[in-house]
């Protein structure tokens, strides 16, 4: 029992008010529900904690703390006290046992009491602020606790950042263990460097930190693999999906079209929910401001030609692989082409084509049956939306309050569809959206192959370090 306790690292997150301490803790925890984040000073009033757990064991405990507010006054009080001037912890103990001082320096007392009982501290700095004397006083007071500290330069991505000024000021007071870490951006590589820097100061906890880093690395790779497989499953399902109707019956044609649209939309929503869950976000967190989702759903209609054009995906020409057999829909106009007549007409709208030649039988045509399927441009948009969501979630810190930005150009807008998707178009049995279908083993192979392609696409974007 004692060995387990001694191997658990306790880490305090300290600093001035409103510098992003709680944001940093959220990002390190990968938890959006920790603490309270508001754009005003003094949001955190008490010391709160949360563990980093591996295999049911708490390896590291993170402590969030109130902001320091009156370090200059506290430093003057300490200088006026008698006793051993160079025994920092003893001077702090004197402060903590003085009732009047405790009342006067309430926030500082909470932080210093914490500092005396942890193994290491992260001092969070808002580098958008100029280097002021009060911040240097905070560091002087914290140094009296005799614990190692890592200075975390927060908000370095801001155009107003004064990173070089802060690095110079910290060097002048002898604090050289510094890391730039934007708390609202999720960057596994920077997170890894943070724990590596802590390990360099804490020999006694090197095995604990190595174990945590190995866990985080494995977790990240497994999460990414699960995400691309979820997207691959979606795309295979939609590429192979078909809806059958009697082309002589207008009501039946409308029913078939509505069924296909609804099935695809529901299937995409299931994939969105899976991605959010994998990266520990939820639809309740997105009240229209954080992601291009409203209550966890895409606002743009997948089957609207204007949506396709907005994302640079060409919708002109004949959609559907069966065009050579006279079975295509021009999704730019919503009308039929190549002599297919007016089987469905403008009711088809965008993103749906006839599936003749893609698994249908000659008997279907003789009996007046038609089959509809999702067109290639719509598949491109579907892939783009999921890949953009995945990229955004991989970069997004759990303290971020800003909208997710998507790329201007969709990578698949002009390239050929991956081979597994083209094969799926000819195999209706591969789609879980088709009724009474038991997917064959070939579907699983196609999903794995497509997931590999998607993984390379995500890695090729270069926005997230490869050593995640």
C-alpha cells in the first residue's frame, strides 16, 4: 500500500487569476466537465482535484487552485517577519499559522498550503499580459515552498503573445524550465513534452511518468484507429445503400427517395455521435457555438446541391456508375438523362442516382422496378464532413470555447474515390442500411482497407504531430 502511495505524483496548477489554469487541467484530463471556465477573474475559489488513471490506478493527481491576487502584499508581509530568512518553507508555515494573515491573504494561503503538500507545480502564465512586477512576486513567493516548478506559457497562439519577453524574464530570475502550451488546443506532442519536462525534474517519479506517457500514446493511437474505422463503416454503408421502388407509382418513388435520405442522414448522425464520444465530447456541449453542429447534428443538408457547391465538389455530369446503361441522374438539375425518361423527375433532388448495373437484375427493369443509390459527389461530401470533424476533435482542447474551423478546400473534391468505395457501389449486401442483408466477410475487408486510406489522409494533413 505504501509503495503505491509513494509512486503517485501530485501536481498543482497555480498562477495569477484568469490565466487558464482550469483550462489547462481540462485539456490534460481530456475532460470538458472539470471545473468552471468563465471570462472573469476568480472563477476558481477552492482547490479541486482529479486523477489521471491507468488500469484503475491513479498515477497522477492534478490540483486546480484559486488565482493569486496579492503577491506583492504577501511578499512584504513575509519580509517583515522575523526568523530564518533563507528557510522558505519555514516562512510559509509561519504565514499559514497566523490567523490574521490567513484572513488577509485567503487565496494565497490556499495555494501555498497546496504547494507544501504536492510534488511539483505548473505555474501558468498568460503571455498576452506584459511582464509585471506582481507576477515576478508570485514566482518569488511560490519558490519559498521549495518545490520544483515548470512555467507554462499559455495562449502562445494569440497575436498579442509576448512569449519572448516572458522567456527572458523567467531566465533572469533563474526559472529555465519553460514550456509553451496553449491550453485550448489539444496537441498530444506538446502534452508529451510537458510530462517529459516534469520527469527531468522528478527522478523519483520517472517510472510513473513513463507509464503515463506510454498509456497516453497507446490511447491516442487506439482512438484514432477507432475513429477512422467508424468513418469507413459509414462510407461503405452509404456507398452500397439502395432503395427500391415501382417507377410507375409516384407515391412509391417518393417513399423510396425519402427512405434513402432518412437512412443516410441517420447513419451519418450515428457516426458523428461515435466520433464525439471517442474524443470525450457530447452533443450537449455544442449549443451552436463550438462545432458546425447544432445539438450534435450537421445543419447543412447533405442532399442539397448548394451544399456540394459550397464545399467545392462538382455536381455537374451524370452521377452514378450505371450511367452507361442509361441509369443516371444529373444532380446539377435534378432531372434524368441518357434517355431514362421521367421515372422520378425533379423529386430525386441532389445526391441520388439510379442503381441499374449495380446489383439490380434484368427482371427489375422488365417489371418496372428501379433502385436508387447515393451519388459520388454526395459520398465525397459525406467523407469530407467526417474527416473535418475528426481533424477538429483531434486538435480541440477540452477547454476550448471557440468555433471549430474547417478547411476551405475538400481534399476529395477532385480525386478519385478510394477503391473500396467504388467496389461497395456494386455490392448492396455490404450495406447495413439495406433491409434483410447480412454483410459478407468481404465488407469487413473493404472497411479495413478504406480505414487505412482514411488514416493516411488524416496523417497527411499534418495538423497533429505523428508522435501522438
